[in-house]
C-alpha cells in the first residue's frame, strides 16, 4: 500500500552482525560496516562490495545461524578479531520510491525471463553461477542491489545491496537465545535451542 503522498513505504530490512559498542557504524563492529568479501553468494570483489540483509528479523537470524544444528550461547559470541563483540540484530530502513533504490527482484518471473535466468540459477549452491548473474545485474548500472528468496524459507526474502546510500540504520539489538525473532527462526527451520552448556 502506498503512503498518502503516493510514495511507496520504505522497506524494513535486517541483518545479524558482530557488534562492538564502541565502534562507529561504518567501522568493524558497526552496523553499516561491509565485511570482507569473497565468500558470499553474490560477491564480486574488486567490482563492488555487498551487504547481505533480509526482509525478516527471523530470516536474518536463520541466514546467520542456519548452518548450526543446535543453537547455544556460543553462536551469539562475536569475532575473536573484535574482542568484546557480540552478535546483534540490526534493523534498517531502505528508501523505496523505486527511483531512489531500485532492487532487481529475482522472485519476479518477468525479471528472470529478462535476465535469461531460471529459479535454479538463483538458488544454486554453486556460487560461480550466482556470482556470474550478480555481476551481469550490477553491470546494468540500473540497480541498488538484488532480491531473491531465502534458502531457508521462501517466505523470507534475502537482499544483497551494493548501493547503500538509501540504507538508514534504525536500531541495534544484541541477540539473546530468547529473542522472539530467534525463537521464530528456530521453529521455522527446526533448530534446537540449548540455553546452557551440557554437563
């Protein structure tokens, strides 16, 4: 639904990241810091840097921790390279007038057809393939980033943004195992939460 002035409402996006209270937003430990590139689905180091987000808090948590079969306090620890850091959930607003931050939506069949892609190309675990289509989209110079459906649940959308000018941080919340979004993610993708270490 559009706003009273005809402007499409901003998108609300989320990300889990290693948070260090004393860091500036664009520094390591900050919510707008882009981590080192090379291991992600649409990474193309040297061409652009990308920040990965989700349109759901639970989706962001699933993307961050889904590889672990059990969720224990250890998954909430930060990075050894950032002493005293913890995992936190960041919430952002993305300006979404369409002209300000157009996102290439790969959940749109017409867009897939225009790009000559199949759904299997989008969700492929072969990152050579996914990085190739991401590079093609970036080279069109028409998009701020890409949107596709989450590997963990198609109800969640994943985003990769290389243009962050319209991304505004609104809240950072250090994660706990009883955070409602973490509980939702654990139920959705069937991960067991173990709140205390086993004896």
